[in-house]
C-alpha cells in the first residue's frame, strides 16, 4: 500500500510511516492543533501520491494561509474546488470558505466575496448559510469596491406606451381618425439590465463618499401580433441605453443618528441607437421610519434632460 513518511518533530531522529488515509487524518489534526508546518508537509506528501486529492489540497490551502502565504493558499483552494466537482456540499463549502479567507488575507476582498457566494450555494445546513450570509454582509460593508448586476424579463402588452384603441378620439366619442399600428399598444417582452460599479472614496464614523458608474439597458422583443400590426417598426427601435456617473454623500444629520443621502448623477442616453442627449439628476433621501418589518423612506429628486433638438425637459 502506498504511504508517506512524517517526522514527529524537528529534533526527532526517527520517522513514522503512514498510510495515505492515516496521513490525511494526521494532517487534519495537525491543522486543528495549530501546527501548520506539519499540516503543509503532510499535505504536500499526500499530493505526491494524488495531485488532485481535494482533501489534501484543502489542508494545503488552509496551512499556507495560516503560514502567511495567502497567494499559495488561494491557488491551492482553487485547485481543490476544481478537484471536488461532484463531491459533497460539505467538502465544497469548506473549500470555498478557506479560499475566501486566503483571498481576504491577500487583500482581495472582491475575490473573497465571490468565494463566499460560492460557499452560500453549497452550504450544507441552515447554520452554515446564516454564518456565510453574515460574513458576506460584513465584508461587503467594509469593502471599498462594489459590483452589482440586475436583470429582469417582463412580458407586457404595451412595449411602446401606445394607445389602447385603434382610433384617435376626443372625449372618447368624437373620432378624428385611425391610429397607425406603431401608435397602438404593442405586446412583447421587455428585458432590463443594470450593471453598477462603485468605489468608496472616503469614510468616517459620520459620513462616506461614493463614486459610481452605472450602465442601464432596456431591450424590446416584439411579439408576432405586434409585428403584424406595425410591420415597419423594429424591436431595436424601442431599445434604450443609459450610462451615468454619480457622486453620493451619505452622512448623519448633525447631533443625531438620522441618515441622509445626497447624490448627483450625470449621464448620457441613447434611444434606438441614436444619441438622445445628456441628463443630470439631483436626489436626496432619508428614512422616516425603520423597523424589522416595515420602513418608510422620504425621497426627493429633480432631473433635467437636454435633447438633441436643444429643447430642455
């Protein structure tokens, strides 16, 4: 049977021969006892017999991180994750958590959050999920760089904000004429996507400043019935895109714990692929009521658009 040799201590003259299973048990015990050098040595010996042993790679990841080598710890964790495909959720959960720790020790909080998300997907029980959610939220609150993405698909019977009837009428009885197909309500599918990258410039106990860049797209897909009603209208004619940068100041009202958020956004819009014009938005918000089950938010905003025809909205 294949095996490995381990030295019981730096001054010992004898070695101990272990089977692979015994070596794995001893390596795990050494790691739990705080003997990271021994755990690393045993894990490296186990990997000589099987370079894709997920348990040995997990121990090596944890040991390298504890020894102050987070880059090596993260690399071993990534290898363990690949090797554990098809394995139990408990093993993959431990791998993801240790790799997240290695990424965090290496100064990469974004990668740490990504690994915590992986850990959440394979959490073996409710407690593991709750612990991971708590750690993810704590890490997100401390991180300066944030990325978020949203996507929604919505069936609708009025993609183009068209009229509900076929005729143009006054007071619903005096008919002026028939509406074109493109002026009537058209059915289809609306897809809305939003990508946001933000960076916290500065923060104190009383205030923080955040710079953000956001891309928003709205894409339409006309139904067969809509295409029949408006054959000259393309789905792309109903698409729109916005790109905006914003500066947000969050602070506590003087001599209170009341949070206030004030933001200024500047952006550019495109409709049907053509430039629609720049816009600016000033917004302020503060919660009026906060509880575990209910909240009331006061928000005020003013937005101005400068269209290509020089008219101001």
